[in-house]
């Protein structure tokens, strides 16, 4: 199991494109959450379906950190022969574009000026039949976060959501599993980063 010490905040510039992301020392950058020069944010969730021969999902997530737009990110995903896939929550401007991957199958949904929540199971009815398994932990975290999420939330509101323990058995903030938390303010290109559990850690502000 990964530990908090395995993670660091990476701020990089490649070919004139800057991005900031939480990265693990044994993995490519892009496997958690990041934001780039173009105000595009990517948050990754692990999903559980069959894999095949193709480009590893870690490489796809890394490449998206350099995408200029939601359309470019979606096109990259569609045109890459993938071995398996993550869930990519992509945000730019007022739009959330959710991309779920199950082998060669892709489910895309768009939400404009609407709150959106995703955890570690498929939401697309068309892809749920390809899911190997999902946990009650993921379902209950999704339900609780959906209940707490609404339009007009501030950075402080988001931090309070990430600190939530109302569901004692499967909390959003888990002392056993939560390794860190991030909140992005996309218009200001600011990242609020906490190492360890949000209920105990401090959210420090970083600028892109």
C-alpha cells in the first residue's frame, strides 16, 4: 500500500505548458489530480474492468496534463489504443466532462454549471456490465459526497467536504486510506494541497 511519504507535489513546464499535480514517486505524473496552463483540471479515479494489449492508462493520464481543451483531452483518449482505463474527471471553465473507460469502450458525459461527483465505480449504465467489482466504500462515499455537493461552493466548503466523517464505516476522509487531498481554484489557477488526512492536515496554497 502506498504511504503519504510516497507522494510529492510536482510543478513542471514542458514545451511551454505548465502543470501542477500530486505525483507518486513510483508512477508517472497524472495518476491523481492536476491542473495546467489552460485552466484544464484532471482528477483520476481507479476503475475495475478487464485489460488488454495497448497503451498503459498511466501514459494517457500523463499526456492529458498537456491538453489545451476538453475536446483535445477527449480526442486523445478516443484515439489511443488503450490497455485499460481510468475514470477521468475533466474540468475547464464551467464544464465538467466525465470520461469512463472499460477496455475499448468509453462513456462520456458533460455537465455545464452543475455539480458533479465521482468515486471508484462506473456511473455509465452502458459500462457497468464490464465492471469486475465495486466496493460499498466507493458507493457510500459517492452518495455522501453527492449529498454535500452544490453549486457555488467555496474552497472552504470543498475542504469541509473532504474532511467529512458522517459515515463512520466508509467516510470520505478515511484515516486508513486517504493519503492526501487537493482543491483547485481554476479561475485563479491556485491549488490547495493537504498531505495526509484532510481532517488533520493543513491545506497549503500553491500557484501555477
